[in-house]
């Protein structure tokens, strides 16, 4: 095991998210931007607004999505093969661009979801749908579905960009005041 320090990777000591792509490349959401590590070299990709990166997700095609402070987008190679960040901010209506952190990013077959404290952003078919949903800020993906929690303690699902009512059987979460949400597949038909 090798523990990398900030002098080796050249960015902040605070990392918020981590993702390994299908090729083994590692991505880290960092206070300074997006760190990319190919096993030998570190690269820092700064966000257009110089913000921190809070969340990462990869879809079935291998596209890496990035959620940051007042910024969302994805990674793609340019014509020379160099990896670069492509902002989706211009696809969001101007009146909805004032969001804060995209705390969660979940990629599914139906698109990529970015969850902020104020709204759900759903990137699909070249379109960005925006739903104002105050209080929903953390989400997880499992079995191709998107689950989210919020300050009210309710556990909900997002289906085609629409937030469902609290899921049956999750009342105990609300009774205990909610909190951070982490969902993981436990068995072929069970979530933990």
C-alpha cells in the first residue's frame, strides 16, 4: 500500500469522491478540482469556476460524470485523445444556475442525475431537466435505480426525473430523524 500525499498529487488534502473507471484509472473529487491518476501520473482538471468536485459517477458506456459547486458536466477525450471536462451548465436554464454543491451524481440507463440541496438535475438524451426539490441532496444508485434522502429523513426514489413519495417501509428512517444516505445492493433483490 502506498499513501499519496499532497506533494505527490499537487492538489488539496481534501477529497470528496472517488471512482475507478473500467480501465483502472482513478478519479478523485478534490477541493482543487478533479484529480486523475492512471497508476503513474497525476493530472488535475480544474472546473471552469475553479470549484471543488463533490461527486462522480460512471455510466454503462464509460462516461464519467462530475458534480461540483455550481457546476456539472462530464469527461471526454478531445481529437488528440486528451481527457477534458465538458460543462453542462449552458444546458441549465439561467434562472436555475445558482445552485450550490452537486452532492450526489448517479448514472443510470436513463441518464445522469445530479442532486443539489435545491434541485434534481437530470441529463438525458442531450437534454437537462430541472426539478426544484428543496431538501433533497444525497442520492445513491442500486439495481439501475436512484434513491435519495433529504433533511426530512424520508427515503424516496427518482423515476424519470420525478421524485416519488416516501417509500413504504421506510417510516422508521423519518422517525429517527433521517441523516446521511448510503444504499448498497445486499442480494439480487435486497438493498442494505
